[in-house]
């Protein structure tokens, strides 16, 4: 599935992404390149003024400078690199991508960034539904590549990896100081191949090795089953392009069995598409707002209303969330919480409340991810960097996980039985 523009509520912390800051590009000779023709962007800039200390616009000396003049230092630097840098030839594609990365990094927003073509392709893996590797949601922003959650029935789960595990070595190679987005390249690989991960785990005195045979990982969006006491259970794993059709199919199968209520599990769901979040929320909320998008001023706030025709808008709900529930998951959880459709059970959510526009660049040069807005719950609550606090806080410990216990689900069942007496 290829789109030129994606509106995504980020797969925060758990996006499986391959990154390579030095991916292949055009190799140039060690000659001094002429300054490229910049006439196409020499019109006067329209630079928005920055805010002063008291909220008033600060003076911007570049506000009246043409773009051509503004870029003189850039092209001077470009020529100095080609003329004087010790290791020639330099790679123009790498320089170009580095410039884009630096420009976006200067905004100070962790969710606004550049993805080279390789990163952009891999960023779509969780949405497209399959890839080859170990099957784990990971955090690439920590000191070491960190497991957020192994996927159900994956090689990572079978090998005993648990949330919080840090990958400090791969096949005997030390990963200290290596960016997590580069480390993930070494974790992914052809189905049937072996990878040895050296794991640092809290509570363990020494690191230990885990040997995993990679597989083709199929990522379903939704899974469901009937629990004891005639309670339906639906787990939404991601918010991808096929999620709503899979959710509908699973809900129809569950509802045909006349459950007394429905437990919806959004734990370790890192998010996905904004539109999918609205569609999923609409299956449980009959009318009213699912979320608001705030573009910074009151007259630029957009309301997203529930779609008509949801098939689970009356059945009692209990929603499971945890610290791995982010972004699109939090949209649905916040809407259910504000509409009082059902209590939240588990741990405080991740706190990702911004909206990104993924714009694919021409000629397959990657994509730019830009934060365009922040989203608010139906009651216009801001959850960015704070998350949603469940009504019933229940801890799931490492000991619980290893013993295959789930006190959060047990509590959700207990609550469902109470509210359906």
C-alpha cells in the first residue's frame, strides 16, 4: 500500500523501523561542484515570527531576506565540504539527507523528522502487516534497543523476551553507543536465519544470551475470543489500514454469542492511522466527538465526530490499557473514558497527543514526518506527555508475566461481572 501523504498518530516508542544514516546514494567525483541553480526558490520568504518571552512576536532578522540570500551560508558550506574535506569524494545524497534531518531536528520536536527511503519503507511494516524478524515492538530511542512487547506467538515471545529487556549485543557485537534505529537492522533478517541477542534485564545480575530463529511475522490487527463467564474479549493490536474490517468481523463473531459484556484490550498498542482511530472509536460510541485536533488557535480546532452504524455502542465495556498504549490507542481510550462508555483498567498510558503528517518526497527520496497538530479528548483534555490514568490502576509485574498471570485482565473480568449484575 503506497500513499503520497499519510496522516498518522505515530507508533510511539514501538515503531519497528530500520534506519541507516549512510544508506546508498549517488557517488560523486572529487571535483568542486558548481552551486546548484537556486532561482526556483528565490522568492521572498514568509517566515512566521517566533514568540518572545511575554508571548509577543520576537524580532526575526531573516523575515525580510529572500530565500536565496538566506541560503548563501548553506551553499558556502556545501562548496567548502567539496573543496576541502579530507575524505573525498563525499556523497551528495548523504549530505542532502543530513541537511533535511538537521533542519527538522532544529524544530525541537521529537516527532518531526526525516526518514530516508529505507526508513520510510520499514516504517510501514507495522501497517502493511508482515515482515521478517523476531516479532517484537521495540523502543529505538533509549540507550539500548529496548523491547516494549513481544508479539503474540512470535519467536521473541517463544524465546522469553519480556518488556524492558535491553539488547546490548547482537551476535557478539557490542551495541553500546549505536543508535537504536541502526541496531534494529541487525535484528531483522531472513526467515530461518539465527540471531543471538545479549539481553540486559532488570533484576538479573548478569546479561545473558538469547538465540532466536527469525520468521516471517504476520501482524494481525485484531484478535478475539470468548472468556469464561460469557464475556467477550477483543484485542486491537495496531491501527492499520485493515483494522476496521478485521474489528468488524471479530465483533460480529463475538456478538453472535450474546456476551454479557466486552473487554477491549489496547495494551501495548502503539497507534497508527488517525482515521482508523476514529472508525474504531465509532464502533463503541454512538454519537458525539471522538477527538479534537488543535492547530494552535481556537478557530483552527477540528472536531472528529463518531460515524454512524457502530455495532458495539450499547454493550457494556471495560478497556485495558498500559504504558505501551499510545497515540491512536489513547484517542480511543480517551473517547471511551470521556463518554463514560466503560472504565479503564491497567496502567497510565504513554502520553502521545500529537498528530503527524507523513509526506512522501518525490523520486523515492524518503519522507518527511511533520507534527501538524495536537489532539484532545472529547472533553478537550490534553494528554501529551501525561497520558490517561485508568480508573482502576493494576500493576502487571515481571513475575506475573513469567508465570503467565494477567492481574489486569483478571481485574477487568471482575469489574465486568460487577457492572453486569
